[in-house]
C-alpha cells in the first residue's frame, strides 16, 4: 500500500531521478568555473569603466580648453570695445577743442580791433599831451641833462657790477640745472612708458580746460579794456589839473631824488650781495636735504618691497605645504583603505577556490 502511494506521488510531480546529477566533484568544478567567470567579467567591466572615465576626463579637458578660449576671446573683444570708446572720447574732445579754438579766435579778433581803436585814440591823446609838455620840458631839459649824465655814469658802473654778479649766478644756475636735468632724465626714463597714454589724455583735458580758461580771460580782458578806457579818460582830466602843481614841485623833487637814488643804489648793491650769498647757502642746504630725503625714501621703498616679497613668498610656500600635506594624507588614507578592503586574511576555513580568487585580486592591485 505504501509502495503504491509512493509511485503515485512520483508520477504526479513528474521527476526523473536518473537525470539528477548528484556528483560532488562536478558541482565543485561548476562552482569554480562560475567564480572565475565572475572575476573575468569583473576585470572586463573594470577596464571598461577605466576607459570610459579616461574618455570623460579628456572630454572635460577639451570643454575646459574651449571655455577658456571663449573667455579669452570675450576679454579681447571687451578690451577692443573699451579702446574704441576711449578713441571716440578722445576724438570728441579734439573736435570740441577745435570748436573752442575757433570761438576764441573770433573773440580775439574782436578784442584786437577794439584794442587798435583804443590805441589810436590813445596816440591822439598822447600827441595832445606832448604839445602841452613841450613848453614844460624846455625848462626842465637843462637840469635833467645834467642829472641824467651823472645818473648814466653811476648806472654804467652799477650795471657792470650787476652783470658780473649775474653772470656768476647764471653759470652756477646752468650747472645746477644741467645736473638736475640729468638726474631727472634718469628718473623720467623709468616712468615714460607708463605715462605716455596718460599724458596724452591729460594733455587733451588740459587743452580743453585751457581753452575755456582762455575764453574767460579774453572776456575779462574785454571788460578790463572797457574799464581802462573809462579810467584813461578820467586820468586825462585829473592829469590836466595836476600838471601845473607838478611843474612847481618837479625841480625840487629832481634834486632830492638824485640824492636818494645815490644812497638807495649803494644800499641796494650791498643788500643784493648779501641776498645772493644767503640764497646760495639756503639753496645748497635745501638741495642737500632734498637728496638725503630722496635717498631715505628710496631705501625705505626698497626695504618695504623686499619685505612684502618675502612675506608673499612665505605665504605661497605655506599654502603649498598645507595643500601637499592634505593631499598626502588623503593618498595615505586611500591606500590604507584599499589595502584592508582588498587583502582579506587567510583562514584555515577558506576553500581552494577562494584562495585563488584572493591571489588574483592581489595581483590586480599590484598591477
């Protein structure tokens, strides 16, 4: 009865016991083949991933290069636009300056015509004045000739002395100027390249300001000429009233003036010599102090620049050392992590297939 039940059950589940292979050695071989196939697939996938990562990295580098080129091109275009704007501004300023020059020329022509007219009127007034003064001059001429002769002799002597002093001062001043020009030329050559463009723009601005200032001054001159004409008319009227009183006081005044001139000229010569000596001493002292201050400033500037350069160098070295230490620490941690994750310890319970797999992984890591 039990045998019949067993046969019925086997018929129901339809299992062929002869087809079931229960050979243990065969199962072990199949397991080994599966593990080796898995590792081979793992290696292939890893190589594929490595190739893909290299391609992605190269693609990113190309994109970064293209982006950098676009940025540089954009900067060049912006620089060109800025230069165009500056050129347009300069051209506009030049045009405005030319217009201002033309306006100033027109104003100058009008003032010149007005000045000529005033001069002509002034010449007529002078002629009338000369006619009045001729009679008075006849009386003064004899006395004045004597005074002028004595004055001329004294002036010639004084002029000779002054010329000698002036020639010495001019020679000394030329020598100082040559030394100063030579020193300034050396300093100027150091800054000339940087200043060329700024100087041109500054000249244009200064020209515009000068032209405006010239226009204002020309207008002031026009007003002043008008006022001078009014004052001149008033002076002529006052002069006519004073001429008679001046005639009486003139002879006494000339005599006293001659004596004062003698005393003043002697005193002026002494003061001029003392002044020249004091100015020369002060100039030498100031020049000496100026040279000392310039040398101190130059030494201080060089010392400051050297200290700043050393601080910047130390800062860069410190940043590089910190960065290198961090990267080295990360590399060591990654190496330790990989070592402990990819090198399991051998135990007596591992099978021969697991030992083979471990050895292949270690070889792959070493490679």
